[in-house]
């Protein structure tokens, strides 16, 4: 009888540890998936960089797309719709956001690159998407994106045919629970 109680206790402890491990994995899955996407460029996830490597031969078009979640009362648009750049060249473009209400609102942007296979070759040095944006009532701001397309895009058999990349952003509202000034 004592041996049976010992096995039951051991089984219960094993199951409890397994449950805790599964709970820990559930919490770690989002950051781990984000890291995986950043490393591989999967699903159009762009890379972050400190500097551009320098211009290489050839050209690639980069088209800009802007979207707003219907719950955020802003107008959001690229200042220019498309640029032609040399791979490796540091490029700066602007997006413009306007708060259409009389009160301050906060938004955050998500982004992706299309085609998705180009994501691992699209690197951002600076971007408004790296932090939340607060706009006062009626305020308009121009927000920079500094980026480059890695020249290795032309060396990869899966991406060498790509002549146009689309950088797309969607702004969502951020509810902070307090009014911004």
C-alpha cells in the first residue's frame, strides 16, 4: 500500500511539473516566434540594422502602403507612393499621420513586407513602428522610415527575380487607460 502511495505521489508531481512546463512554453511562444520570424524573415518580417552596407548595382522598386484600424480616428498615408533604390543604399521615406479628433490618441504600427521572401533582405535602421505614437487633437506629423534592401536579395535564387517590394503598415489604437497631454 505504501509503494502505491509513493507511485501516485511521484505521478502527481510529474504531471504538475509537466503542466508548469507547458504553461511556461505557452508564455514563451510569442517572443520565440517573433525572434524566429526576425531571424528568418518569414511572413515578411523585416530586419533591424544600425547602418546600410552601401549601394550596389541595379535597382529595386519599393512601394509604400498605409492602413488604419477602424477604431483609430487617424488619417495615415505615405508621403510618396514608390521609390526606385539601389540595393544596399540607405533610403529615407516619410509617412504622414493626422489625428482627426480633438483629443490626444495613441497608436502603434505593425508592418510587413511583400513578397514575404524579401523580408529577410529588407532592413530598417529607424522606424516609427519601433514605438507608440501619440498625436494631440488635430495634429499631423511626418514620421521617417530609414531602410535599405540588402544586395544579397539578388544572389538568392528565391528572390533574385523580385523587382518590387511593398512595405505595408497598419496602425492600431493603444488604450493606455489615461489621457495623453
